[in-house]
C-alpha cells in the first residue's frame, strides 16, 4: 500500500484515509492493478451487498472462498432462501474435511435442516481424516449446537476418546479442539452412554488433556473455559451419583476462569453465573469477581442490551430472593433506557429474570409490555417484527402468571400469548405444556365447565361467566391435554406432579389424562422429591372421588411404597404439609399402605414441634379417613401423646385445635374431652367477639361441634347470628353482586344439617331459639333464591335432604299457635325438599339401594306428601324404584351373627320370650338386618311388624336432666371443676352411661315395667322410628345401658309388657 500513501500525500490524515478506505480510493480502477488483499476485500463487500453475486469456487484449494461464502450466507440469515441455497450448493461441491466442516458450521447457525446436516456429517467422516482433527472437532461443535445426532459421527467421537482411531489422536488435540468435542459428548451423553462411552471417562480424559496443555505452556482462553463449564454443567445435571465425579474438573475450571474474567464478554459472564450456580460452585469470591466485571462493563457502556438482559436473567438464579433482587436492582435504570432495542427473545429472557427474582415494578412491567406488544404481538400501527418459539411462548405465559401481571396489563399480553399458544400447541414440548397449564391454574380458577370429561360439580352460576372465554379456555385445555399425553415421557418428576396438580385445580381432568400421567410417574417414583410426592398425591387424592373404583390401583400401591421409603429414609426434608398430603390418595382405599402410615406417624413423633395445629389437623383428618384412628387405638393414643403440646394452642389456630381433638375423641376420656371443649368454647366465643374468625372458620366450628355432638347453644347461636348478618349484608349492600352468597353454597346445606342434627330448633333453649331459627330460614331461602340446589354436589344434596327429613314436616297447628318463622320454615322445607330431591335422584353417584335414599324418599312421600308426578321424568323413575311396595320386603339375615354385641342380648331374650309364650304353630322368627318398606331394621319380628331399636350412648342425645340445669347458661359449671367429679349427663353425646340412680325404665316390682315415652334419640334413629310407626310398625325402644341393669326376669317382663297384644300364653319363669 506504499503507492497509495504516495498518491494521497505523506500526511498522517491522508495515510489513515488510504488505509481505512481502499475501496473508495480505488473505485473504478482495473482489478489487475490491485493487490490480492484489496481484491479480496472488494469481493467481500460486493457479495455482502448482493448474495446473488457469490459463486461457488470450482477449482481446488478454495477454502478461503468457501469461508467467505459461508460467512456471507450466515450474515444473510435463515430467512434468505438464496443464501441457504448457496450453502447447500457449496456442501455438495465440498471435497475435503475442511470444506465440509466449514459448511456444517455455518449451516447449523442459520438452519435446522437435519437431513442436510446429516449428509454433510456423513460426507466428512467418509474422507481421510489424517491431520484433520481441527475440522472434525469444529463439525462436532456444530452438530452439538444444532442438536442433530449422527450415529457414525458418534462412533468416531467414541474412537477418539477411546484412543482407538487410526488417524486422530486425542493427545494431539488443542485446547479449542478439546472444548468443541467435549460439548458434543455433553449434548449427546445418552447415545454415547449406550455406545459404552461413560461421562466419567469423558471428563477424566478432557481434564487430563487440559492439564497436559497447561504444563506445556498452552493456556486455555476464556471462550474455551466458558464452553467447557457449560459442558460440565450439562453432564452434571444428568448424573445421579453422589459424590458427583464432575466436581474436581469443575473446580479446576472455576479456578482458571476467575483469572480470565476480565477477558470475558458480558454474555459469557452471564453463562458463567448460570453454570457455576447450577454446579453449586458459585462461592462469594467468584460472585464478587463476576459482579465487578459486570459493573465495569455497564458503567463503561460496553454492554449491549441483550447482554444486560442475559446478566439480569443470570442474577435471577442466585440463591435466595433477597440476593437476586440486590444484584438486579442497580441494573434496572439502564435496562429501562435500553429496553427499546431488545429483540423478542431478549424481552422474554428479561421477563424471566423479573419473575425468578420476584421483581414486580409496575413502571418497568408497563414499559416491557409496550415494547413486547409492538415487537412480538403486533399492533394496529404495524405488524410484529419477531416471532417467538413455542418454548419462549410458554415461558412468557408462565412468567406473566407468576408476576400476577395479567389483569393490570393494558396490552393484554397474557391473553394474546395464549391465543398464539393455541396455534402452536401441537409443537409444544412436555415442559412447555407444563408451564402453560400451571400458569392457567395460577391466574384462572375453575369457574366454568371446561370439557365433557369434567367430573366435578361446580358452584358458580353459569350465567355469570362469559361463554366465549369459557369456550376458548376449553379448547386450549383440550389441546394441552392431548399434547401432554404425547410428550409425557419428556417430563421430569417435578413437571409430572405440577401438571397433574394444575389440571386438577382447573377441574379439567379425566381418567385417560390422569392414567397417562400416573403411568409415566410410576417409572420415576424413585426420583421423586418430597414436594413431588406431595403435589402428585394431593392431585390424585382430589380427583380420585370422580374416577372409577380401583382406578390405577397398582400405580397407587407403588406410589405408597416409594413415598413410605422416601419418608423413612429422610432423603429430603419432609414438611408436615407434605406428610399430610401424601396420605390423601389413600383415604378412599379400604387397605391403605401400612408402611406409609407408620412412616407418617413416626415423622409426627420425631418432629412434633414442627407441626402447627393446622398441620396436625390435616394429618389427623387423613389418618382418620384411612381408618387408622378408628381401628388402631394404640396408634391414636401414641399420636395423642406425641402431639399433646400442639393441642394447647390458644392463638388464631384454635379451630384447628378443636378439629384435632375431634379426630382423637376415641382415645380421650370423656371428662377430659368435655373439659377441653369447654375451654375451647370460651376461646372461640372471645375470638368471635373480636372478629378474629373468618366465615370459613366459623363454618368449621359448627361442623366440629356437630361432629362431636356438643350442644353448646350459646356458641351455636352466636355462629348463627354472624352468618345471618353476613347474608343480610350481602343482600342489602350488594357486596358480591346479585344472586351471590358471602360463602360457598355448599356450606349452607352443611349448616342446616349440623343444626338439625344437634336438635335445632325444637331442642334449643328459648333464649337462643330465635337466632338459630332465623338463620335456618335465611339459609333455606338463600338456596332457593340463588337457584343453588341444581349445582350442589351429591354430598351437599344428601346433607340437605337428611336435614329436612330430621326436622320433619310442618306442624299441623293453627296459625295463632305457630310463629311466623316456624310456618315460613315449614313452607321452605316443603319447596326445598322437592327441588333437592329432584336433583339428587338424577345423580349417578346417588346410591339408590342405600338406607339413606330409602328413608329420604319415605319421609318425602309419607310425611311431606311428595309424589313422583311432581318430579322430572328421570327423578320420578328413580323415585319409584326406591319406593318399595308395602309387601315387598326382604330378609337379609335370620341369625344374630351380623348384629352388634349390645344387640345380641336383646335378640336372645326376645327368642326365649317368644318360644315360651307363643302357641302352635310355633313362635314367629326373630330376624336381624331386616329390610322394611321404609328403612332397614336391625332387629325385628316381621310376622308381627315389630321393630326393636336398641340404643347405645352415641344413639341418645342426653340424660334425664339438662347440662345447664338450675338456670345457668351454657355449660352450667366452670370447666376447671369438671375433672373433680363425674360427668353430667346430657351436654355431651359421649357420656359413658347414666348415673346409677337414673333410669329410663319404670320399675315397680310388678307388671308396671315399661319404657318412658320421652327417650331423646338422636336424629337418625329418631327418623327411623318415626317412619316405621308411620308405616304401621310397632317400635320397641330399648336404651342398652338401662337394659343391662335389668335381670333376666325383669327383661322378660319388660318385653312381655310391650308385646302383650301378640302373646297368647302366660309368662313362664325362665332360668
């Protein structure tokens, strides 16, 4: 170029112009006058302006031209078909390994045409590879970047690592070559493992070679170190052995990389942050060095916008949310200025960083939404400039849901992304489907039916839901369900458990979906963590009620075995919540896994101090559902002893304490249980006065008190008053909209059932009767006004029908003798019975052969006058099926084998009496488990239509005198003095027996032995007795704890007095 310097002058400015702009100075001159370097620069500029001018060299030795051609095509991008055509043409004409590797490297950067990439790889390995190790490693790096597996090339790499290749020696590879071939081995670790090349051998060979190069003076550059660290992170992620064999090599890389950090680009710094964090090698010193380099780069304005987005995304993976936010916040002002130049992929990466670090900045997110909508979603001003991949779409949806930036986003990015997800659903991977489903479950509660395969009953009025949104959601979930079943093998344990939990939360599940997820999870149970077991078990347990009996029984047994093993070994820290949730699927099973139950009880015993009252209540509820507390008193006593301290809580979790005590009531002495519940009652009333309990907590209190059978009318009246006020406020102030309730509709049938089960309103003290009756009227009126009955589930409908049947029909009295509330309650019961009976009988889950259905239908027909013609066609058909004719009876058992022990004594005495007093043709048969027209009779004489009702302590409400005698309110005694004397019969269903001087029988030593007409049966036996008498049967009522006090002669006298109209022979003395 000395001639150019002379032509332009000898000044430095002219010399600089000549050096930097040879094309301008020599424009128009013949190429023959130019040097070779200048001609090459001119050719490069022309080709970059127009790729059509590029030509494939025909002569040999054109490697430089191949390189220029490939670079030009790469700069044109993947959307230029002419550039890709040039690369394909060059690939076909390639003759040497160098040319083939060059074409593969550039083609993999712009396209994923797997057939052509495999063709070029096969062409390369078919050539002579002597002295071509550099080009082989370059091709290996390109194949790893494109993720295209070529078995022949994999065999070549296996030979190189095994030192068996005749032309390429691993000991001759340079540091760059080692990094490139190591990336190939890391990406395709599974196929190479199948060939016999273990990852331990790969890492050991790479480490040894790099140490040899270091000893010889060859230094590994920063780019190579970053690539090697990425490869080690990929390999370590797939290794399940402990200790990890990749850790020594990773430590060696970290030591060298820290020294090379000043030479790393910002993107390489982000990669180092991610990989060191994944390998758990990011100590404070390394993090401080990387942060210094990041700070130096962005302060000197050397950082591109996409690099800054990568750094923020890498900082979001640090341990602990405070550390992430502290590292990211200084970069946010600069990111806000540079956000307008980010691409679509960088915007997604930035959003992922915000979501991972829990950074919710409204200004920042609004700015992000504006640029994202303009560049990715498109706008009326212009179309979208970037297109996201399916994986980026799903991740953006998940991040927006995690940040709760959905409704406040004026650009509606979340909805627009979901529309794109619907279009690309068939191309989503397993993890992408998991991201989208979990996002929908996070922000979109199940308010509408989604598919015909949805089995759960919904409680939200369909008129309040936008049908178009429901149809779109249904179509989206249908496609996601179909795709996840195709890609289920790609999911890891966390993805499987999260997907199952999300689908169940969205109430979009079917037997096919859960069977596919369960079958895939069964092969991975050994890799499940405690959280995976918890989520998967909770989802299966929630959905199991809607699935067929015996569904996936083998897989559930396998789930129980692995969960028990993981819980016993303590491979991961189990929280109390996880222990209780893992028992959920086995509540409905008749034979729950004993190993899992013992492991759960052992966990409670060892870590009882970690259990809150709520955790303990949930665990006890699941154990009770499994039948442990009822069948195994020793285990229940052990649980009570281990959790004694947690049952003395006086804070806001008082409701959970009451729930736990109710579950353990079988092993707590009656006096202790009464004492504790009296103390709890005082605490609950104080909490109610201070408004510390939500409506849901109050509903739980009512349920618990009804479960235990505790008739604390002061507390129950306070609960009724609060519920009435909440319903009145919702109706008058329109707090929740027209036709809505301040609590779920299912709570109202449960409340009606609980109050009536305890004896309301007839057995309530006059002081509290009005408030309870007012609530019952409001509850029934609300169920009719909001039209909630057709949407109730089977359990809620059954509770409502039983409550109405227990309460009985309206009293036939004149209006002056009956209050307005009583008459209004009677009319509401009549209307509500028809509506609920019509809905209940149409459900497939309704057990028409059960005693409940027969008693409800009998009460409706005999007491309320309901006829089949008043119901819909389907309900009327079932109504007639349940309603047996009077002569259609069946004997289930003619022996006492199926009777309870307390009933057998009465059975034997009745048989002896009939045998002694009845004449020919013989005594009538005494039958156990007899099916009468309206209900089942446990002990009967069918020939005489006589039923015998034998009652235990849990069949009676109270003793002869009230608990709150002598004008006292509530309990009638101080709870602290309860332990000093015997129990007071009447306030507690759990009373063991009446006092010795109290009896339900009138014994005068003669024939005056008879039963008192006022025996206070509980509602279920009382309904049975009432229906039997209405159908013409005679019922003998025998409280067993009084019966056993009588001698044999007194028992015969008692039965003889009751059966006197049927007996013909005189009484004989029975020894």
